[in-house]
C-alpha cells in the first residue's frame, strides 16, 4: 500500500494522545502520592521536585544515544521500546512503598522513555516538507488532549480509588499507545545499512548550526518555564482554598485548563504560522505566556487561577509547534532525526531543572512569586528572539551584496 502521511499522522496522533493521557493521569499527583502513600511529610516540595527532575535528567543524558539508534534503525522501534517499557514501569510503581525505590523507578522511566519525541520525529521526517508545520501543530493537540483528559481521569481515580491506583491506570493506557505503535505506525523505507554516527560528531555538527543551537536554547528555556511550576501547582491550589479532600479532583480540573486552551489554539497557530512565519508566532506565544504567568500572581481564588491558566494556554499553544517547525526548517533531512533527539535532550534539561529549582523556590519564597520569575523569563526570551530576528534580517542583505 502506498505510504500515506495523513494516515500515519492520525495513527501517531492517537498514540501520543494515549501516552500523554497516561502521563497526566498520575504524574501531576506525585506530591500527594509522596505525602499520603509514601509517608513524606517534611520537605515535600523538595521531594516532589527531585521526583520530577531525576527522571528527566536520566532522559536528557540518554536521548542522544536513542537518537543515534533511531537514525540507524528507525523511529518506530523507539516508539515500541518506550511504550512497553513505560507500561511496565507504571505498573511496578503501584507496588512501591519506599520513597527511595520510587526515585529509582523514576530514573528508569527517564532512561527508557521517549515515545512522544520519537512520534514527533517520525512525523517531522516522514511528512512532506511543505506540510510539516501543519502536521506538527496537529501533533501538539494530541499532547494537549491527553493533558485535558488525563488529569480529569487521574483526579477522579485518585479521589475515589487512591493515588496508588492511578499508576495502574497509567500503565494500561500507555500499553494502548505501545500497541498502536506496534501494529499501525508506518515508517517509509529506512536505510539500515548506513553507518551510525557518533554522539560526538552529532554534537559537533549541531554546534556549527547557530540557528539550530538557538532553537535548542529556546526549547530548554520554555520547557523550564513550564516545569518550574509543575511540583508547586497542587500546593498552590491548597493555598488558594481547596480542601485537602478535594485537592486531587479540583487540581485535575484546573490542570486541564491549559490543555483545553492548547487544543483550541494550536491548530489556529499552525495556520497563522504558515501565513506570517513561525518565528512571529513563537514571539507572540512567548510574550503572551510571560504576561499570563505574571498575572497569576494576583489571583485570590482557585477559580480565577483556572481562568488565567486557560488564557495563558491560548498564547503558549503556539510555542512548541513553532519550535518543532523551526527545527525542521533549519536542519537538513539526513540529520533531522538526530536533531529532534538533541531537541529532546534540551527539552529534558529544562524539564529536569524546572521541578528541582521550583521545589527549592517553593520552600524559599511564596509560590506566587515564582509566577513573576517565570513570566520575566518568558518575556526576556521573547525579546531575545526578536533581537535575533532583527540581526538576521540585517545580515541577509549584506550577505547578498
């Protein structure tokens, strides 16, 4: 049968949806799991931060290796490997009663993860180039949709069944993603006879591409801005007046606000990006996300917080599709798989540092001030992006002469 990128997009969208749903069923409630099920009462913010961050440290270190294997053997094997591994690890978490064993499992989750980046890389390398931006925008809605449903399912499961049982549900859901990748995902004929490049050569090649390196830096910064709040949002909800018994369910509903906004806005940003350019969309998303974060400093009720999270999400929805589209635009096709793997490393560095620093800040200053710091970071990134675009515009005519 002739290869159909549209069919593959639907299949991979579905797989990423299930994988993202599995993640957001249980991961947002790690602070509650540590407190209620593993007995952590002191330094809960620090434990939460390290439980989040240690997974992504492992993932950042291993991602270039998986990327090199993906360029040698294909992205589909990476989907299958990560899908079944995550399913097993989520189920094992159900049986854990020691917080240190929980941290060990979180390390293995980082070492063996990579379903969503592999799916994005497969879309980025198996879609006609003039359709890549559109396809990546659609893929962003898969994570957003999973981010909507997951916290709701996790909140209900945590509320009525317990925090521990949510990991079993996550395992079952990510198993569906693994089966979808095994039986339905397609990859165009892959040349497995090519020599696998070394990680050192990949890094040297990447560093010679200044546009690609600046894109990686922005990817790390934006991910850091998201993840610095991840271990603090549930605690912040409690500070805004949510009762301890209702924390899981109410937090799940509020967490879903950004996902709903992304589902609505990401396809529209994709269309706008095709028309005005993804760099402009990226600038708008960073600036709007920064202002939206700073406004969350002033909320006094969790309902206000939920509304502002939704507005923030409408702007921030354009950021990740624009960054992924930029990676496609500034790298050559034969390097693109490794480029996405290096992008995953940058993403995971931000994902690792964010929760750790967020946990430290949550103990040191009132949580609402973290929103101010976060907003300033995004606004500064938007200003840096605009200045970089201005320099590129000024250099281009000079080079033409």
